[in-house]
């Protein structure tokens, strides 16, 4: 067995994706609406803010999906939900410090393009009425090419969309049948053309590896077709099979899923193919053209990570709006009710739908910073951490190295001033991050595989 296979066998174990720290299993009911409103009021008046807006509806069920969404063929529930979303926007914006400025706004789902054209424009208008947007704010919206027509494309342009995030996953028909997502290359290309014709400057495309019946040749074909669309960014996600959390994933034939060695080979091959097509590697699962903001942020050491993945957005506050949306403030994380009915009930009562969250401890802040730097840069500047957090940072790093034991030599190099993943260790960065995760070490929750 080669070195790579030995590493896969040893380290391809379930660990968090580290889009946050503490991770979602640590959220609890001690953070409620009153606490959240107080945190909003105490934000700095001149601080930058990001917005995330969740539209929890789709018209078809993709069996691979891990998002919080509900399937409907009727539009009435979507319009009803939008009314409650407007109420939450009003309540949150009223509590927020008036000097805060929005630098980034992301609409996700579900599928935001389930909204009717007038609803798309109306949501954008409501956000801009209630929040102060920077003149150069990025407005990114997730697009399902299967429900986008010219009138919706016009509405997205009117809404000020600057970046489209388009789901592809895989263009192979056999794979699409196995995940219940039928979407042709031509359909996708036409949507990209529609958006670019309306001045949308940036396009992101999502691709998945590890899907049922996915072969290396099929994935290569998908990557080549994606490159033909000339996106500015590509997110290459590993399919997370978590049927204990997402019951609909039981519709996927587990016997058709690739084993860890094959997943690793597919991810590495797809990444190499994207690099050959002119993309820079960003973190462990994103790719961007050299002139894209992600590439520039990565080169300058400014790359960040949040619930949407890697980002160049430097705002320290993220406000989540809608069912299941998560906010990050200097004091901690806040999550809304996930069930749509519960969300609407709570918003009707108070304007807020806060269900749970977690307050940051001093120890959390140290570990979160170290984990983010590992996820973004694959290394930690120990001197910089000590200057920022004091001797406790050294203690945290020492504890993590003790947890790792001899494994640290398989994945990292450690000197007096730097902890860095080796080239062989980078695919296992989530495993390295788990050494710094005090909650995971105390008793891991169930997570997807690290590869």
C-alpha cells in the first residue's frame, strides 16, 4: 500500500467541515431573541456587515442535498414565507446599529430562483431600504438553471446581482438519474449566457465528487464542460452522505458510492484538471481565476471561511435572515428556527426567530482563529497567534500537538514559529483542524468523511 493510501485509510474519518467554530452541534437554547437583539444593538456603528438570506423552497428534490429546504409545486407557500422574511428584515435592521454598512449579500436556499420576478425585485428593494449597502457591495445569488427564464434573469439584474452561483454537480446522465437532478450542459450554458448578457460580472459553478455511479471519466468530462463555460470560480465539493440527518439521502444507493480511495483520486484529478484550465487552488475545495477576488485574498493572506465556503469578504459580522439561517457576531453564533412553520410563528410574535446559538469563550476565539488559518492557508504563524492571544495560544497549539501524537509528523511540519501542512497532509486539513477542536475531542458528533 502506498503512502497516500495509508493516509487515506487512517485519516478519512468523519470530522466537521469547519465552516464555523464552535460547530453547529454546540449550538444551544441559551441564546434566544433577546440576546440576539442585544448583540445587534452593541455592534460598532461603523462596522461592515454581510447578509445571508435563505429561501427554503425547491420545486424538485435533489437526493444528494444537505441544505434546509422544502419541496413545493405551489407558489403560495413561497409568497407567504416572503412576507414573514420581510418582517424579520424589518426587526433585525431596526435593532442593528445604524452606521453598519453591508459589503456582501448572499441569497441561498433551497433555490432563490423559486421567487417570481416581482418577488426577486421586491426582496432586493426591501433589503436596500432597511440596510445601508456599500456602493461596491457584492450581491451573490444561487441559481437553479432549471427554473430560470428571461424574465427572472431581468429581475436578477434589476436586483443588482453581481455574482451568480450555479449548481451543476455532474453532467453525466447516469449520475443525474441517481441523484434525481436532470440538467443538461446546454441548459446551463444558456443560463450563463442570459446572465452575462445582463451584465452579471462573475459566475461561480458548483461541482461534486463522490456521487453515486460517478466515474473518473464522467467527472473529467464534467470538469471540461464546466471550464468551457469560463466561470470565475468553481467549488468542488465532496458529497456528504448523512442519511441520519437528511432522510431523503436514503434514496441514494450506498453501494454505488465510491470508497475513500476512489473519492480521493477523483478529487485530486478534478483539482489538477481545474488548475490546468487556469484556476488557482483556494483552500481545499475552491478554485478561482487569478484575477478573481478569492485568488487575490488568498495571495494576500486575507482569505476567510464561513457557511457559504471560502470568501474574500472581510466583514466580521454576518447576519442570517430566513428559516435556519445562521448569524455570526463578535459575541457568538445565532441560528433561526429551521422548520418554516416555527420560523413564521416566531417572526409573527416578535419579529425574530432565534432558536439557538453559542457564546464565544476566550478559548473558542483562539481555536477558531487557528482553525480558520489552517483551512485557508494550510499553516499557522505561531508568533502571530501569540501576539494576538498571549501565551494561551501556545498552550492550545501544544495541546493539539499532544492530541495528534505521532500523527502530526504524517501531515504537518512543526517549528518554533510555524505549524504547516505538508503537500501530502493538505487533503486532510479537516482532520488536522479537529485536533484543535476541544468539543470534538471531548465527544464527536456524527459528521461526513474527511476525504
